[in-house]
């Protein structure tokens, strides 16, 4: 009798915490529905989903927790190279015997220390690059608010020199040490059978930074449009949905909304919120801070918007929020940076604008608002059709299965 195929699915968190976790959990659901046994490996956390395999999970790391120098040193060592994670995953492999392992985000919590164990045990290993950590120590290629590629060619000392992580010498120094250890041990380059890049931009950027193109597969994110429906009407506002963080270009968006004299709704929370509130007041921007919304409320908010606006000023990967807007029948105004242009067909499913250009973004918002409602609906419908054809769960699973079969 043929043994059922078993997927070892690895990620720091085992609950819907952010975009990477949603991709990770949707991936688990897709392969479980296709008849695979799925074994998760993650960090223990109170919000985790239940799993019969949770006894193998690694201890939770709480950043910012109080403790003396010795405790902080132990935590730093665990962030760089977790011996506990190596022990646990070795025991898990012995019990589960996976067909293939698929990692998502592991750094700073589980750590890539587990990859050598998987290699030694003969388990084929795939990792999805949700960000640029395997090239840029600070993972965003962003320094002090500007796109940065100073570390290309191995010049990783720049992460400390420019304090790229939280503008902190201590944290940036820890990240530098982490990168030095990981690279000297070959924890990514010598263990990964394949990398998955959700955007062509990330694939090309990783190749430019020295990764072998033959080891990188472009597999876009997916969305099940059957769970979304277009709204009956429009609410006369533009919407941004996501984290309120500096790299998202939200100050530029507020300035654009003020220039365009258009209403804006920001759905989400994050460290930029106090500064954005002050900026909105100073500019006189008609903006509402909606905070964190549940899925039904967020769908309704996006579904009734004139368009979703994604004004990012860093190398975005493949934002699922664009696919969600299309699934709701809404067009998208996106910045021409990172993987965003791959997901916005200019003039067909939305509009592309120059990143960081408030005046250009304002012009696009005015142009979108002045279109007949039927034209915006047609753009959203074109986006939904595109999502159903190219970004369906079935297409994602097929592409991923082909990759697994190529390495198993």
C-alpha cells in the first residue's frame, strides 16, 4: 500500500497573524483538501490553532520581555541559532517522516538552524520568500525610509553602520551577527532545494543578489474568489487596508488625498498612526482611521470603495490585498515599485503611479473618481476575472505540486 504524502509545513506562527501566515495556513488547507497529511511546525503561542503535533513546537520568544543580561544573551543566541528547534524537528521527522518540507518565515523565532537537520535526514526542502531576508539582513531593502541595496555583494556591515533595523545599533548588531552566522554555515544556500518567489520582481532581485535562477520558482499567491462578492454600490471614498507602517507610503497618500480633495479611509493599525493623525489634521485631509476590522467589515469597506490604494515606497512582494480587491470587484491604484506592477494592469484593472509622488497619486485618484461608475465596475470585473484565471487556489496548488515532484 502506498504511503500517503505528508507535508511538513513550517512557520514561526500557527495563527492568522499577517499576510505570510495567511498564505501558510491557506497552503495547509489546500494540501489537506488534496489528500495530503499536513504536519505543522511552529512556535508555541496562546493564539495558535490546535494541532496534535504542537508538542514538538518550539518555546515562545517574547521580544521586549524583562530579564537580566544572561537571559537576554540566551534569547539572542536562540534568535540566531536555536538548538531547541533542531532537537524538536529531528524528533518530529523521526515520528512523521515527511515527503517534503515547506518553510515560510522562520528567522528570529524558529531560526534556520532546522534546515541542516532536514538536509541530513534527506527531506526535500522548499522555502517561500515572503520578504528579502535571504539577501538583505534587514529583510526590506529599506534604510531610514529609502530603498537601500548597500549590502549587495556581501557588504552586510552596512546593516550596523546605518542602523537599518529599528534605528538601533544593538538590534542592527544582532542582525549582523545573525547574518554572519547563517551565511558562514550555509543555512540557506546549502540546504534549500528550491525557493519560491511570489513575484517575478523578487525572483529577479534574488538572482541579482547572487542566487541561482534555476533554484527559484515563481509561484504567485492565490485567492478563492468564491468567498467574495461585489457590493451593490459605491461609498464615494478611497481605501487603504494594511499595516500603518512608514514603508507603506501613507504620508504620501494623505498628501495626495488632500490635493485631490477626496475622502480616504485607512483600515489597519501600526506605529505610524499617531504621526498620520497629526499629518491629516495639519493638511485638512478628509480621512477616517477605521482601525483593525474583522473580515466581513473589511470586505464591505473595500467592496464599496471607489478603489483600493496601495502607495508603497518599498519593494513590496505580491500583496494579497490587491487580489482581495479584485475578488470584490474593485479596481486598484498601485505604486510602480516591487511586485505591485505585476498585479495591476494599468488602465484595465486599475492605475499605476510613480512611488512617492503625491501629486501623481492625487491625479490618479481624481481620474479614478471622475470615471463613470460603470467603468470602475468594469475594471474591477476585469481584475476578478484575472484573479480567477491566474491566481486561483487550483493554479497555486498545481504549480506547487509540480515543484515538489521535481525535487522529491
